[in-house]
C-alpha cells in the first residue's frame, strides 16, 4: 500500500477539492478540510463540520456551504468511490456513509500491507525515547515501572509508524549518593543479603549510611572524600561503583526480560560526566549563566520557572546539567526530530526548566515530557513497602498465578507447560494493559479484579476474543478443508459486518492517534471496541452453518479482526496466544 492515508484524511481531500470547486478563489490557502469519525454511527460513518467554520470567511450560511459541497461531490463523475451516501444534518454538518464494497477492497489492501495500512509518517525521522531510567542501588518504584510499560508501548508504536527509534535507558548511575554508599558498603554490607537481593541490600546500606551522616559530622566528611576519590577515578572506588551498577543492572534486566522490554542504549548519567563542564561554558558563551548565592544558575524568572541550577555551591553539577549534556550529545549523534521523556508527574518542573534552557540555546529539537500520574495501589493488593516502592517480582508472580487459574479452567486439556506459557502472556499482559488502557495523566487505582476481568476492558478479554476467533478458524479449516480464504472477499453485507469491516479499516487511525498524542490508551480503546463489536457479530450470525461463499467471506473478515487484535496488542507489548 503506497502513500496510505487514513479514511478521514482521504475524505478530507475530497471535501477540500469540492470546496475549491464550489467557491473558486474564496478559500484561504491555509484552510484544511477535516473529516472525522462520527461518535455515533446513526449519524453516518464520518462527519465534516467545516461549513460552520467557513461561514464567517465566506459570508454564507453554513447550510448553504454544506449544500454546495454535497452537490459538488454528488456530480456523477465526482462522487468518491468510497462514499455511498451524503447527508446534511443540523445547522450544516455533512455526514458520510461509506460504501461496503469499497471497504472490502480496502480490507484486502490492508491485509497485503506489512504495516496494516498505517501511513509511514515517521519515515526518515528519528525519535529518541528516554524511558524506564531507574536509579542504581535503589529499587524501581512504581513510577519506573509505569515509565517502562508506557515508554515501551510508545517505542513500539513509533517504530510501526516508520520512525527510527532509539530507546535509551537513562540510568541514574552517578551522583553524590555514591560517596555514602561506598563508605557504608565498606563498613556494614551483609554479603549474604547482597547475594540474595543486591538492590535491597545496597539500598539498606545507603539508608543506614545516610542516617549516620546526619548524626555524625565526620562520617559525612569521609563520605565526601570517597565521592571525590570516585570522581577522580580512584581505582578501588571505581571498581566498587561498577559493581553496584552491575548488580543493579542484573536485577533490572530480569524485570525487562519478563516485561519483554529491550533498549537500544543504556547510557546512564555517568556517560555524560565529562561533558558537564562544557555545558557551563556553552551557557556562559550564550550569556545565560549567572551566579546566585555561590551557585551557577540560568535565570528563568521571566518564564515563571524560577532558576535552573547547573552548578551547586559545593561545585557539584546537577540533574539538569546532566540532562542538558544529554540533549547536546543526542542531537549531535542522532539528529533526532524529537526526544521523548517518560517519567512521573513529579518531574514536570525539572523538564520544563531544562527544555526552556535548550530553547534559549537554540537547540533545534522538539523536546516532549510525557508524564503520568502515580497509580494507586490499594492496601493489601500485593506486598507493598513504604510509599510507592513495590517488589515487582512479587507482583508479576501474582499476576501469572492468577492467570494460570483462568487458563486451567478455560483450557483444562492443554498440557501444563503450555498452560504456564499462556498464563505468563495473560498475567503480564493484564498488568501492562491495566496501565496502558488508562489516560496516563489521570489518577487510577489498580485492582486485580479489573485487570483480570474476562468480561471488561482488560488484556485477558482481548486475548480471549483473539483466541476465540482462532478457534473458529481452526474449526472451519477442519470442517471445510476445501474452502480457501485467499480467494474470498471479506464482504460487508450486513450492517454488523459493515461496521466490523469499517472498524478494522480504522486501525491506522487508532495507531496514528496513539502515537501522535503519546496516548497508548487510544489504541487500547480501539481494540476494546473492536473486540466488543466482534463479540456481537459472533453471537448474531452463523459462521460454520452459513451457506457456501458467505461462510468464506465471514471467515476472511473475522481472520482480519484476529490479526488486527494481535498486531494491536503487540504494539502495546502484549502477546496474543492462539489459545487461552
Ligand atoms: N533516574 C530518574 C529518576 O529515577 C529518571 C530519569 C529520567 N530521564 C531523564 N533524562 N531525566 O527519577
């Protein structure tokens, strides 16, 4: 499929042309017609509201404009093949109904396309996605987990739209805490505990060392010395630091593996260490650096963002300094059009600050902070430690255990190893989907019931719908070995069929919307609606008992529904097993 457009875009082009025909030289050059999906199918499949917006410009009543558009589009040689009927409603809305045969053709084209009709809007564009980014020697908290799940979905979505994606796990692997950790480690690490649970033990060491520094001035002093030694490249301290990084990465990697997340780059903050003095030089040259109480800052008062500290009074560099160095390095090396940062909402100010500094420096890159709220975990949902720190392993195990129960009751005849495989896909999928199906910025409360619901907006529901279609197709193949689906056309004769076919043809719109707005939940919503529509269809028409010809067409249509569900779930990082 070359130069694909979404259905809405195609219709918009027709309206655009009709407008220019009906009102020669009266339509402003920058005016772009817009045709969008209707919210309610009783009003047609697509709708255009441009007549209202143009009324002022053309000094004509909206209905008159709508009439002119419809008349132009209805001329015998002009009528777009994709449209079956046009209708004007209310003050001047134009409602479009699409032609079923045209939809069937479109479905065939989508099936032949490696990207299922999704326009490759990212071709020749690079996007860096900075996500997950936990801190060394500290456990991942729920914010890192959400960042991992949401960031990974954005990563997959962008690749599917043709972008060159560089995913970068920007580890917090450098900073003043390492003085305290090194000192604490030397004095009171418990080797056994370190082996059993490295990150937990390193964190304990850090907390104890930190507490001691509050009470004991000389301890704080020693910690500072250890830090300076580390920064100057002292071999012993460097070796310890590397050990901490490796131990932490070992644990993080286990989580990434279970979540099926891979990064192109894992460049921690330490990677940019040598670039930090250069950041100050550049700010100074741009006339942006000022002193404030012994610290060096960029004044952002005019932007109502306070000051951005780039060097502290003690001479140490800051989080923002590292982020500036990171932008410069990424721009130089990868020439991205956009850099996305996926973190929780608490860092909004930090990102606004250094984005503004980049703008002042004239860095020609689009910087976007994709933030999300914290998820609420009701007491007793799973073992929680204080605040938002949870043991992810425990959570994942629990999800798989609950999923196994579902699988054992739905597929008791499946060999156990396979049941476990499916349970893994369902359990992990349920957790990811519980996160991805929400507006990231709203406060959500996680509950197992909702995440695992077989009858609600959950991964198991979608996976179940997918597996159910595969099983219909298997039965069909067994019962009608001579039927070939390849020659069949996914006819959309009945209203239900047409609706389902149209929904499948709208997959590109859902993917583009989710990608463009950094909202995986748009795709989740779409998949849920598709599964619901399928379910109604499944209950309303016979499949294997339908007559020759019709049967193949139906099989072909539902196979496309299954493929769409599978691809869509895949873009959310969720597997769709053949059976559940
Ligand atoms: N390590 C940080 C944290 O845990 C997140 C880093 C996000 N990325 C960035 N470039 N600042 O809060």
